[in-house]
């Protein structure tokens, strides 16, 4: 018998005697599942962490919105006041005033107060240039009357807010 | 099931179909295990490598060229995984220790079955004693029936090198075989 033939025969017999241990299947399967998870993007643990981060990313800004500036209701944003010579700090002061008003007034009162303030601010913004200088002459007579009216209507609210002596 | 029929299942398995995975494993595991076991002797190492081979199959299936035989691609993966395993330094230390053990105990057998066949078949033990470089050529040539050109491509060596390793391996085998009293024609 030639060595070629004998080698073939020999290796075939040796191979027949070699059996893949059945336990190996579980291991290869485990690795396979790991591969599938990896392929689907991420492992379950990673998925959970990412979901957590995503949830936090959504919740934090909405929580911030819930506690958003009352002043934003009036001005839109702090950018408005900055365009009229105001600063972030001024905005904070206004915000504090509004928060104070909210705590002192009833819900209905506060609603009216906010509405009136909004109108007042609209008018005031109109007459204030980008350096914060007032030009009352810019208003029409009608508007000037409106401004006075608003001021007088707001007066009792201001008293209530600032007047700690008569609650 | 022939290899052509296996391909759609392989593709499904790589996409995450577990029943397809089972089918592919059933169709290939003996071949993979036996090939690795001819190249590496420690039972634990064989299992590690078989596991790595399957990981490689899933991960690299997109590189498989369907116009070529699947088994050739598979055996290429096996050979590369075995070589990777040999390259890793920490394993080399273990290998060193194992070699020392082997010289004491003559040989470490993967299976009782092998030990049994050993007493009957001297030639296989001679193959096992060949150096890895020669042995891999013998396994691919006589177990998987690849041509020397195919072997050279798979091992990424020049055809001349594959031929000389093949020649050297046979020379070694003939020499040792005649010493143990085998009746092989020396060409």
C-alpha cells in the first residue's frame, strides 16, 4: 500500500474515533446568542442603560420646562429683554417678582395679573429702545391711555404683593 | 445536506435565526472538531478553538464568496484560528509547559478512543509527532484532499513552500515508519 493511501485510510479511521463532545454545543450556542445580541446592536444590559439615558434626556428638559420661567410667559424669552437694553440679571429680578406674586395672589388674581403685566410689558417694550432708553412719544394717545389704565388696574395687585402689613 | 443547501441556512443563522444555527452546527461540527483536533491536542484548547471558529463563521460570512466551495472557506477559517491561537503569547507559555510534559509522558491524548486506535495504528501517532507546519499540510492533503496549490493559498504560503513541506512530511513519516517496522514502500 502506498503511503498516500495509507495516510488517507489512517486519518479517516482516526477521525471516526474523534467525537465532538456534546457539551460543546451549549458553549457554541451561548457564543452564538452573544453574537446575535451584539449584532442587534447591544446586549440587554447596554440596552437598559441606554434606555435609562434616553429617558433621563427626555425627562430633565421637560422637568425644567415645568419649572420654567414665569417671565417667559410675558417676554417670550430673556432674549426679548436683552434686545431692549436689559440683562439676564434684570430678567431674574422680574422672575423673582413674578414668583412672589404667584405665592401671594390667588390663582385667579395671578392669572389677571399676568395678563395685565403682559399687556403692560408689550407697551413698555414698544417705547424702549435697544439701550433701555424710553421714548414715550412713540405711543399713540390711545396707547398712552391704555398704559395708564393698565398701571392703575395693576396697582392694587402690587399693593397686595408688596404690602406685607395687610395680608 | 450538501454545502450548497447549507448556504441559505448559514445566511439565516448569521441574521439571528437560532434554528438555522442548530442546523448549521449539526452539519459542520464533526468536521470542525476533527480538523481542529488533528492540529491541536489539548482538549480544552480544541474546544476553545472550535468555539472561536464558529464565532468567526458568523462574523465573516459576508466575506464568503459563494462561487467557491463552502468547506474550503470553512477550513481556511479553522487553519487561521489555530494559527491565531498559536500566536498568542500567553498560550505559548502554556504550550511550552505542555511540550515539556509531552516529552515526559510521550503523548497527551484527546480521547480514549484515540489511545485505543493508537496501539493499532502507528502511523497516526507519527503524524501527530510531526511539527505543526508539516502536519497541517498532511491533514489538508490527506484528510481533506486538497491540492498543494489549494493548501498553499489557504496557508498563505508560496506553492513551492507547500510542496517542500509536503515532501519533507512524507520523508519524515517514511523514515520513522520504517523504524517502527511498518511496511511502506519508500519511493
